[in-house]
């Protein structure tokens, strides 16, 4: 059997399973508004108001004008809304209440296409297949076959090897991006699929083709949609119409016209039913019947709650709720990631390396600046003499300049999590991988090429140009200090990158602690005579530990000449600066730098886990 035939067979086999029935009961969802410059808590805004309904296997469309709450309802059903805003209500999938594990077994396509721009369409689909299909049950050939099938079904074969595109790289069209996003969720053939505005940005033919593909799956497809054309509308099985957070109709799509005709709304010839329903909701169509007066309530909502459709749905929803409260339903099975930690690590690291190689501008610029500043420092402080006072003064200035350079040159690290924040949140929420795997893969992919290698190159160029102690062991100690100082600065940038989403704010928040550390590092200000009440800040300073280690490496065993007959040992300078030049004195600075690094890495990971995954 060929790869293509195998992929088609696997997909057809998965399509045979019937999708689940989704029931939502008395959903009331609110958000806390923020007012004023200080973003104080304001009044609660009611997004969904006592919403109930049944979504059966097939095409379940949620329609309504902008601001009606259709996307919010979709997110609540999918378990993607902040539980803190859910005042009441329950969502059941096949009689079981929805848990956080639903994201691992269902597919969710967001309205804004979130893809890795440096990967091709095929590579993005294969990435999803590798992480979301159990490698014990699906071979590499199976995954490749499924990717080929999805490419053909979505009409992506011609652009399969084209990159998605970035700010620096021209890629596929908007419609092809949308289809690729849908394909990444369909790659696992989930029995339950959620889509937020799946036809946005697509031409009429492609939109119709995608809806037809979803319909052929035979699964439960729940999606919000704004104004579909008639050829798309006629493929709907169930229709839910909303207005200002309330349901005005839910039931079979082909019976919606009959329902509204009984309320006195008559559609004109050749009018699209979807447009007609939105006109009714927006008050653009007058009823031929006199609707009952209401005290500010929507008459369409009141009439719906008096209809047989609502009564039937109310009974079915009530039965499920009673069964659950009575303990008739079994406990939902625990669902874990389908792939192991090492397997996810391998896939994520491979993608990170691909991303780095295909966007080398940052790495090349980092290395080029490193070489430039190394040569600059080496030329400015070329072959520093051992005479006093210039030998001591120039070494002090050189070390301070070196630490400043190695700290502030790592500001580029703040882009690490900010640039891919949307991708991480989407993929992590959809159950692609663990947060720890993503964090470690990004750390390894960034530290080795962008931090370790530049630090070693920088040290190798400037060390011998400046004429520092020629012993190779001293050079290794110098390189170790520069590398650990660099990584400690990077770890602080990681914390900020994982905390804020704005690059401008991140630059400010990183530069501020660096400047404070520089001032209180002990080189610019004598903390014993000035600002003694802030002297404790020196223990948090990268500059203090980095410069102390450099001074110990260079001054220990070094002799400075006042004239031909008088020499002064470097240890005398260390003693005057209260720097411990013992064997432990050097290593305690390295341990302090490593401690700052580990602490900030842990904080960055915690912040990454605390990212708001709720829409």
C-alpha cells in the first residue's frame, strides 16, 4: 500500500466514529471591566445570560451580529474561557462535564491564523501530526500519508513546500494560511472540532469546500460564523442564533425559516436565509404579527422560551443534568499527552533549530556585533602595560566596559518568548506539548548559538589583544566569568520576556534593573560612604560578581611596576577593594552568577506557566 493510500485509509477509518453530543446548561458568563489609568475594577459585563442548548453530531453553526456572544459561547463550550468568569452553568460532552482534558482530544481553530512562519505548510502539518498522534500507534509513514491527504482535501498541494511567511520572508496567501490552520487540527481526525469564523479571509469557493470537508467527517463540528453564503448555510445541521448574549433560536437549521414565519417574519424571494436571520435579530425586518410587550427584554428571546423547540431542548438538558447530579454518569477518564517528554523535546528542538537557521539575521547580527566590540575593546586597551597608574586604571576601565558590553548586548533575549507568545499559547492550549518542553527547547536553542558561542569568541579575541595574563588557565577563568555573566543577564531578560507581551515595555523593564545593578556594583559608587542604606543591592548585582571575578583572575600573582626598582603585587589592590582573592573567593562569584541564573530561569518558567491562556 502506498503512503498516499495508507493515509486515506487511516483517515476513512477515523471518520467512522460518530461525534459526541454537547449540551450546555444555564451558562452565565461575565468579565470584569477595568476603568481609569490605574485599571481599577469596574462593573461586571454580562457576556452570556442563562444560555442552554444541545449540539449534536454534524454541522452546528452559531450565528449572530458582532458582539452577540457567539465566540464567547464557543470558547465556554470548548473550555477556553477563564473559569473565574463563569457564574453558573455546566457543559457536558456525551453526558460528562467538560474538563481541562477536552483540549487534548478535540480540535480548535482560532480566527487569527497562528502558525510558525519559517516552516512550510507541509512542515506545520507534520509538526502537528508528530506531537498529536501516538507514535506507538502511528508510524512515520502513517503520519506522512495523513499529511498528504489533508493537503489534497484542503487544496494545499501546490503550496505544500512554501513557507508560511514572516516579516522578512514572503509566504503563502491569507486563504492558504487559514486552510493550513484548519488542517493542523484535522490532522488527528478529532471527533469534536471547534472553529472560530472558519471562512474569514477565504474566497467563496474555498470556504464552501472547507465546510463540505468538515461535513463529510461525520463528527461534531461547532463553529461561529458571521454571514455565510447560501451554499454554505444549507450544509448546516443545527443552528443557534444569538443576540446580546442570549439565544433567540436553537434547533434544526432547515426549520429556522418555518419558526420565524410563525412569528410573522416572511423572507423575500432570492434572499439568503442567513442574511434574513441577522436582519431579524438587528431589527431590520418588521413582524406582521403583534409581538407581546416586554419590560426591556428581547421579545425574540421570550418567544423562543415559549416555543416547542425550547421546551424539547430544556427537557433533554434537564435529563442530563439530573443524571449527573444523581451520580449515574461514570467519572471521566484521565487524558494525558499522547507523546512522551523526550519525544516532545526532540520535535520542539528540531523546530527551534529550523527556525533559527531560517531566520539567521538575529544570530548573525549577534555574532557580528560581538566580533566588532571585541576588536574595539582590544584596540582601545591594546597590550595594557603593567606600570602604575595606567596599568591598573586601564584594566579597571576595560573590565567595566567588558561587563557592560556582555550584559547589555543580551537585550535581544527579550524577544525569545514575546515573538512566539501567540504560537505557544495556541499550541499549548491545544495539547501539542508540555510547557516545560517548550521552555527547555527555547533555552537550549537560544543559549548555545546566541550566548555561549559569542561569549567564547569575544573572550578569545579581546583577551590576548589586551595583553592580560598569558596563562591558558587564566584565559579559561576569564571566559567562564564572561559566559556566566552573559547567561545571568539573559536569564533576567527571559523573566521579563515571559511576563510582558509588549516589546517596548520589555526593553524598559530589562534596562532598569541592569542600570541599577551597574550603579550598585561597587565600581561607580563607594557604598561604604554613600547610599549605605541601599548597600544591600550590591548582592543582586551582576556587575559586582563579574568584575570581582575578573579582578581576581588578573590581579592574583600579578606584579605592577612603579619604577624599575619598586613593584606592587596585585593582591594589594584586591585587598583595598575588599575582594577575597582566595581560591573560594573566585568561585563564590561564579556560584553567585549561577545562582542568579537558576533563580531567574525558574521564575521565567513559572511566568510562562502563568500566561493567560483564556481568551
